[in-house]
C-alpha cells in the first residue's frame, strides 16, 4: 500500500502561518477596532497624567509611575477582541468549515493568538512613544529594557490565551465581549495607578495577590532603575500559570464546539 502524501501547506506550521495572516488582514480591515485599541490607552494615559496626576503627585513625576500600568492596561484592551473573533468563527460556521479541511483546525486559534500578540506589541510601542513625548523618562539600560519587554510579551500572551478560551466558552460574540470586559478591571485593582499603601486596608491583600501587581511593579522597577526583587519571578509564574490554564480550557472546549 502506498503512503498517503499530505497536500503542501496543510501542516500545522503552514496552516498557522495562513491563519496568522488571516487574522492580521481582519485587523487591518477593522480600522476602528485597531485604532480604538491604541487610542484608548493613550487617552487614559493622558487623562491620568494631566487630569489626575496633579492631585496624586504634585511634583509632576506621576507620569513615570503610571506608564507601566498603562502598558499593562493596553495589552488587555488589545487582547479583548480575540474573544469576539474566536467566538464569531465558532458561531458563524467558519470553524466547522475549517474542520472539514485537511489541516489541523486548532491552528485557527494559533492564528488568533499570534496575530493578537503582534497587534498588542505595536500598540504598546505607540503608547511608550507617546509617553516619552509627555515626559516619561526611563533610565533603564539594554538589559532592563529587554527584561521589561519580555515581561510585557509574557503578559500579552497570557491574556490573549485567556481571551481565546473565553471565546470558546461564550455562547455569542456579545457574551464573549462582556466576559472579557470584566478582566480589564484587574489593573484598576492593583498598584498600576496608585501605590498599594494608598488603598483601603481590606483591598490591599486583594491587590497584592493578583497577577497585575507584580507585573507592574517589575516593569516600573526595571524601567526606573530600581531593584525589582522577586517581583519578576512572581510575574513570570503568574503568566505561565495563566497560559497553562487558558490552554487547558481551550484543549478541553475546542473539540466540544
């Protein structure tokens, strides 16, 4: 019996590349969504810096404090659209069509995740550029910048995987958007915008125990020339755990949908 020859381009790597291109093209066609993912974090940074910053830090140094939090917030806004895109593929029938083709259908999820990571890195670069224009003055060296970028990349990957899992769990694109919106509140319950000691006593343990706080504290310390201590380790462990949890949900839910 002769061996079966797979059609070129149906392997997991080639199929993933095709789906990444598909997701990126969808992003470019949805100009409003892409612009909102970039403009909204920039507007929030300007709001916190120029409207609230004077009340929080009258010395004018609040921009250095808040930019790391805005960077983390930016990644959440950009990744939230993945939940809607994944669910739209499921409920619109595209995923059923992918299953009938001679390729791994799960590479569609890979395409959504990788494209989201690329979009979020672009949005983060824009946010950092605007921050530099409004007075953000990091003192990090090359090593500290690489470490900070690595943490940002790990967080973007983590939240994107979670939003992809939400897209698989939700019953409709509207529901996926609503569930994902809840996760965007995490930075507000952390040290992203105010020091932990300024929070109510009952809220401090909650803010300290969630993943955004060690992430923001690590990025802030690395960029401002401070000692991050063990915060980067905690941030990496949180990101790894979130990725594993999101991937486990995707592996369990994907065949059922």
